[in-house]
């Protein structure tokens, strides 16, 4: 009769090697899931769209470069730090999935470093009573205060910049606050 020890000596290392080879494949599939739009949306991210343009969305164009309007999906932004605006309304700072905060840089809306609490260039809110027939909001920020609103330049189409414009500008209505 043959010894089972010889069979076990060969079978256990083979089974262990198969188990080790399967673990990285399973863990890499799990880490890929958060990059899916549905998974990000479940985590509380929002797509900031311009309602005058038919729903084009904001997307970064590189760090410290103007954000642009693009066909959906744009960047998915997570609300980071709530604050109370100059007129008592709630507002938020918005950070995209790459960890870059939406901010106003000398009148141009860009994405830059990670959001920092209470940074006036990063704080945006929908001005009460400003909702349009689209249901959208005029959006201001704490640095500029009410009277300067997030708008597009030069028009409302794809690949236009987003700026803060005194008194409004092109396509001034947005889907936030949420």
C-alpha cells in the first residue's frame, strides 16, 4: 500500500500556490470598483451641471487650469465643508475624485489642491431667490460675495471656461446647492 504522506507532500504546496495566485486577482477587482460612476455616486458625489447649456457638466482641465463644460459625465464632486454664507444660506466646498478642490482664482474657476476648511475662494453657495425657470441657482462664493456669479465664457457650449462674473454673465444657472 502506498503512503499518503507522499501525496500530501505534493498536494498541499500546489493548493497553497493556487490560493496565493487567486488573492491578488480578487483584491485588484475590488479596488477597481470605486472608480465606477455608480460607486462614486453612492459615496455622495455630485456632478455640477450648467442648466442653461442643456446640462453640460464641469470638468477639470488639469491642476490650476480653468475648468470647462463637457458632455456628461464631468468630474464628480464631493461636498466637503459646509459653511454659512453672507446671507445666511448654507454652502459647501466641492472636491473632485482626484482630491482637487473647486476654487475661484482671480475670477477663473479651477481645481487645485485639496479643500481646506473656511477658505473663501473654495466656498460656493446658491443665492436664495435666484432660482431660474430651469430650477437652477445663481452661484456665488465667499471671496467675491453676492453680486459676482459663476458663469461661462465665451458662451454656453462644450469646452467653455467657467468664471466668476460681476452681475452674472453667460449661462449663470447651476444645479447647486444640492
